[in-house]
């Protein structure tokens, strides 16, 4: 496929490009309760072709880019038309001029992870066993689930010398837990792993069953006020995404962020835990062919790295690192049981929890939470939390317990002091 694309680009007279070809095999399982309802296997061979065009207006020089998606079924004539249209469109994209990343040739690299040594059949069988291991009740159960296992080979070829390839494997899926005791309610969960940990999925299902049962019993909303809020699961990663976004070259160059290497991103008056974070390279090469490796991002609250792709790195005069897909935060020093020893509001499920990298505001509507008033724990539903990380970061406390959630490895919970809750 690469040869066909290169031939079409040459026929069109296009000299600057970057091709990312993905050959993927997928096994998919669909369940209704524990019954396998459908299964299928797929193979596909696709590519993304970024086409660049250099042009000038007066004394200003630009490099425009336009990308197209192609598949193996398209004819040379169809490819040529797509590429000419993309080259024309690139002439309207006025990116300040930059040089394309100068790369080299590398042999095929395995991205690693325990999934790479397993067949697709072995992956979905192991996932099925882990998914339903905790599904043993008749009143709260998994009512539907989907499992997807992927083996992919990615090759990146550019006009500036890049020719690299890597193989990666990934397991992902989703499931819905239903409780028919009391209120009939459902909760949705998803998961993804590059390094397969069956016990992590079992724990996720067990917690989802407990959460759904609590949601069925919850009738009251939280009283409005200011609370110690405990966030768990993927919400920890979402909260900490602020520091990843603000330290990207794409935010810093246009001055959306004032972060700089060595600055204290957490502020000087921190009362509890200092933030430490490492960016994880989930693939060996970025989509521009930049070699990827884990990088320390924040150490004791101070920024160690500005990260991002080639274009903004050149504008800032720094090393391009590529775009990172994962992050890791070390365990805290306080256990969950210690966090829960004082009054708290522990939110375990939002309708949609979001962190704004632009403003630092975070919040979401509460689907299920547990309120401890110092005497008893009450499941609640409804209301919302609203806070700002610039204030909350002074009072962060991370749990000793850890989690692996998609491409995030870090504390299972974070306690945020003094968060406003809009309730009843």
C-alpha cells in the first residue's frame, strides 16, 4: 500500500508528505448478559496521508497541511484526485513556516506489553473470564458487554527520511451493569489495556456492581455546601490532565499557557501532597516518526518538560518529544480508609466529569456518591461539584492504593479539600 501511495504522490508532483499506514486485525465479542450474542474478526489496511505545501504571501512564508484517509481498495486514479485536492486545500492553511521532522530508518519495533505475546483468541478468552468472574448475583449483574482485541502494525514514511514501524496490541471494551432491586438502574463502564491485568478488570467490575447497587438505593441529593471531595477511578486522571495540557507546546506557543520549564505549576502554598508525574510513551514512535520514551513531566510540583510535536517545538526552539498517550503518578502516603476517617463526599460516578485546561475549572453532575457526615455513610444522587484546580491543588492528597485505568497508572483516589457542591 505504501508503494501505491508513493507512486500516486510522485505522479501528482507532491514532494512533501508523511504517510502513516495501519494494518490491523481485530476480534470482537458482543454479549447479552453472559450469553455470547455475536462474534466477528476483521482485517483492514488503511493509511493517513498528510500532504504539505510551502507558499508565500509577501514576505511571509507558510507551510500548509491537509490530511486524507485512504484504504487499500482505492485505485491510483482515485488516490491522485484525493492528493491533488488535499494539496490545493493545504494552500489555505497559513501555518508559520517550519521544517519537517528529519528522521531515519528503523527496523520494526514491538511496543511491548503482555498482550503482544498473546493471540487475539487468547486475549478475548482471558478478558471474558475476567469480565464475568465477579458477575455472580441475580439482582445486580452485567446486562451487556462488548470486547475488542487488536493487533496493529504501524509504518510511518515521510519525505524527510522517516521510515519506521512498530507493532502494538490493545484490549478495550465496555459493559453495562443493571440493578433490578429497588429502582431499576444501569451504569456504564469502559476499559482499555495495552498491558493486560485481569485482576484490574475484575476489581473494576466488582466496584461497578457495588456502585450500581448503591445507585438503586440512592434517593436523596447532596445538600449544598463545601466538602472534602474524594475522586476515584478515571476522574483522578481527568483532574490531573490539566498539567499535561498546560505543559504542551501547542498551549504554550500561542500563550494560552504561561507554564515554563522550572516553574512551580502547583503554586507555592501547598498544604498537602506535591505533584509528581511522568508521561508514558505508549508507542515507540509518534505520528511524525519521532522516537518516544517516558519523560518526567512534573517533579515535586515543578515543571520539567514542555512536550509536543515538531511544529510547535520548532517555533519554541525546543526538542520535539511527540504526543504522549499515557501518564503515571506515584502512590500517595494516605490510605483510602484514612481518607474516609473524616467527613467526606466520595463521588464514584459522574454523568460527565470534565477538566478545562483553559480555565482550570472542573466539575460534573453527580450520578452516585457517598456522603459521610461523621456518623453514617449515605448513598446520594443528583447535584454537581464545581471547583478550580488553581485553588484545589493546594489541598491534594493521593491514596496509597493504585489503579491502572486505560493509559493512566496512578493513585486510586485523590482527596480535594474545600470543593463547592450545588445540591438541595
